[in-house]
C-alpha cells in the first residue's frame, strides 16, 4: 500500500509537470480550454490528496477513532473492533441509505425540476441550479461521488421529504439496525445516529443487493454542465477511491461527528468492511487498520 501511494503521487507530479498550459493554446474552443483548466485544478487537488494519504502512512500511533470495526463478510467474524454498539453521528455516511431508498423506490431515469427549496442545504455545485431538469441517476451520482447535499435533498423530493425519511428509517428496522436514526437525507443533521455494528449490516445489504452503489463511489469521471453550459466535474471525495483494494464506501464529516467512513476493501481476496466513527483522521486510521489486518494475515 505504501509503495502504491508513492507511485500514484509520482504519476500525478509527472502529469502536472508536463506542459499542460501549452496545450491550452492549441484549443480554439473556449469550452475545451475551460475544461482543461478544470483538469489542471483537479490534478493539483489529486496531488494534495495523495500527499495527505502518504502522510497517513507516517503515523505509528494507535487507531484514534472512538469506534471502529473490521469484519470479514465471508464468515461474519470481527477482526478488529472498538465500541461497535455505541451510537455516534454519522454525517454523510447517511447518503448510503439515501442511495438505497432512491434505487428501491425511484425510477432513476425519471427527471425532476430543481427548485430553490431543494437547493437550500449547505453544499453547492454549479451544475445543480434552480430550474434544472435532472435525472434521479445523476442526482444519485452527485450525492455519492462528491457528497453534494443538494443532490441528496433533491432525491428526497422525488417521493416527498417526509415519506423518503420514513422509508429510510423503515429500511433500517428491516435490516435490524436497531441503533440507527435518520432525520435528513444528507447527514447535515447531527441527530443522524448509528453504530459501527449497524453500518456493517447496511454495507452487507448494499454489497449483496445494490453493488452499483459501491461502483458509483469509486467513479471520478462524472461531469455535468452548469447554467452557462460549461462542464463541471464532480470530484470524488471518498479518500481511497483510486486504490484497487477499495470496493466502495462513503466518507462523512461534521464537527459533531468528526470524520466518519463506512467502506469495503478487498483484502486477501476477501471482502472486509471497515467502519470508522468519531475519528480525528480517517485516512491515518484506515492505514493503521489495513496494516493490522495484513499483520494478522487472517
């Protein structure tokens, strides 16, 4: 894992050091130039992301999350765990359940016209604006890839906000997520609570019934036009999306929740759920967990 990050960082630096600015002059089309400028910014962001991941490898301290769980899905055996039944705010990990309800209750090819009310939650993309006709599929991708709160809120409007929330909590009960509560579709509400043990059940359900959700969370090539028709990229904020071991998952952050993560990794050809709640640094914690799993050679 350590060498893969160094290699990825090297590739990003090589790509950025190439004469991209010279290529811009070759484009007569303004839209192409603007897209290239966006790509340059994306490369800069990727370098920063890879540097952050690399710094996570430096730490030798204990896992800092207040609650964590690593569990082998093949035999349902916990490999590492701490406070797995303690409830914590889950922040944008909420959007995994939002995605499940959307897929099970909405024809994703159908479109909705965005309104001012749908765009009220904090979290903004220039490609989502009042009056836009957009498919549920595209809203789902925006919600899971860049964690755009407007997109999650708009998905709720397909069925009505109250009904959508009712279905989220009903599904939690069906999955025996006995310590889970949802009060919004975005995760902005700190009253959205769950446990590592409950989130494991949700991940297992998604893995078996809706693997497309996991596939979306690995996508980093999703673009939509903004109001002026310029393409806008939705940047993947799921920290490990570029790693081949990463099957899928969702990050989250709120001051009340600290950093959260519900994820699946392929370790020794086994699907392993790794869940963090109330972590000061999820990247560092994930590396520590991965190192311990390899040391255990389970």
